C-alpha cells in the first residue's frame, strides 16, 4: 500500500483519492488493486465519514 487511506485524515484521503481517480484510474477497483487497498474497507470508512463513491463520476462525494 502506497498510502494508508484507512487511517489518514479523511479530508486528505478524500482529496488524494478523487485526484487519483480523476487522473489515473478508470474505476475504484483499478485504484484499489494497484494501491493494495481493501475496496470494501475503503468505501466503509468513507461512508462512516459522510462520503459515498459514485460509479458514474468515478469520485467520492458528500452524502
């Protein structure tokens, strides 16, 4: 894992992941596979902090 998105400040993780999803990855699955992140744990952490993943925009957004 290059960065620990599961423990870093949620706002920093939100910004970093959305930038990576926008610029480098066509899906959350591609990002998680490449970065070695558990997709379900990532989505759960973001949901617990008021964010959801939107497949159509390939971005995390506020609930």
